[in-house]
C-alpha cells in the first residue's frame, strides 16, 4: 500500500541557506531510491524559512528503508542546531 507523506521543516533564519542545500540534496538522492514515486520540495511564499516535502512511497517498508539512508540520518543529526523545531511529519491516505 502506498504511503503519502508531507513533512514541514522550519529552519532557523541564520541556517536557511545551509538547510536549503541539504534539502535539495535529499531530493536528488531520494528520487533515485527504488520505490520512490514522488519527492517534491516546496518553500512557503510568506516565510522563506519554511519548507514542505510532499512524498509518495510504494510501501511502508520502502519508506522505512528511506529513513535509514545516510544522507537522511545526517539531516536528522542537525535538527537541534539548525531547525526552529522538529519536523512535522504527516502520513496520509489518498481518498
């Protein structure tokens, strides 16, 4: 069963440029992963520090494999230093 996911990321203003580079790297790498159906990055027009991912994965198992990728773990490690708050992750069902 497919997994539909939205992630909201809010960088600290002084780290927005660094975060954008990391997020763009995540897009490039994630799109190459088997089982990735969609991986899009958006930026809030009203707040340049807020980024939103929209993702579709083939299955929960594939998403779990994605979450173990070194580039994603490296991003998780910088959360306390460079983000305003932990990312908000919303898993959804397609209706």
